[in-house]
C-alpha cells in the first residue's frame, strides 16, 4: 500500500480585486487534476517555479488545505473525509519541515521543547521516555545532547533546520514534506542538510516529498522528480536523461536555470558539494 496517494486533486483561490472584492476573472486555479503516489522509502522531488502550485499542494498533503476536488489518501485512508480520530492518527504519519527555520519554531522554547512537540500532541510518555526520544532525535541529525536547553537564537540557520528535522522525525512519521527546506541556507549548510536527509533515508527508510525550485538539490536527494507548471503536472521523471528529453517548456526552464547558476561550483571537490556526487553516480549508470 502506498504511503500517499493524491488522485485528481484540484484547488482554486479567489483572487482579490480592489477592497474586499473578488476578481472579475473568478477563482484562480492553483492546482489542477494532479495525481501523485509516494511509496515507502522513496523521495519525490516536487519541482516548479514561483506560482507553480507547489506549496499549495504541500499544504493539501499535510491536511492544512482541503482541495475542492480529488482525494488525499494516507496509508489508504482519506485525510479529509475520515472521522476526527482517524484524521489525528493520519496527521501523526505526516510531518513537515519548512523553508524559514526561525519562523517555524517558538523563539521562547528550548530545542528540547521544540523537538518534543509531536510527542506532546500524539503520545503519552514519561519524562524519562520523552528525554530518551529527544536525545535519539538529536543524534539522528548530528547534534549533541548539550544543545537541548538552548533557544533558537543561539543556533545557526543550519543547526536550527536540523532541530526542525529532528522534530519532524521524532514521532516516526510515514513521510515528511520538505517545503523549500534548504532554499534559505548557504551552500555549505545545504550540503549538510541534504547529507542528513540522505542518511535518514538510508538508516530509517524515510520517505520524503521534497518541494523545491532548486533542481541541483532535488537531483542530490530524490529518486524521481515531478514538475508542476501553473498548477498542472507537466512531467514525472526517474532519470535526468528522461527530464532532458522532455519537450515541456517548464522542464526546459528548470534545466536551463540549473545549468546557468554558479558554474564555479564545479571546481569544488565532490565530498564538499553534493551535486558532484549525484553527477558522478549518474555518469556511472546509476
């Protein structure tokens, strides 16, 4: 059974036109007839430019935005039509990591309090059990237990994003939605976060929906790539060669943008920049 099944999902927003008036053009469709299936241990890259509908689709997957039509199944159960108790159980199975690591946390909470939020929401544990789970989550993302009592302002962006990943991991979800999770970080921290996510995928058989406009990061992490353009699904690819062969203009634009950005990165050793490792495995027939 698939972890996630989106079937013919469509959603539209009313656009503002003047003060508190709807647009004369009517609702704006941001996701149109999209179907995606995520299997256990798989990472799907959800790609597209600004306004493609990626974040709206992410919210729909997370149970935060009910689509106007179509279905969202988590382990075979509908996220939006199930009873209240089932919905709560389903929400435990899907967690999220967002782009802005600082606005994603309460600035007054310690790292331990931030990480344990899903446990407080979904499980009943003793203090000892909770502490053990927090320490385990920190270890998974490569942070020492000595950071447990630190506040968000005491972390770098990369460290705080690892705290967010630890929070997403601690409830043992079926999959994690990563919404531009590395986009606000510098290259070195992108490398580190991608490495953490790849290790978790290997060690825990984790599954991800990786929402991004960064094709290089998607190539480094994902098993296959789905491209959205103005709410429409315009391609799903399992290899870079398949993507390069696409005639879709949105796919070509993504490839062109990726090739044109920061060519100087090609001089960095492959163990310092994740794209090189992807390219070399690909050239070898991976």
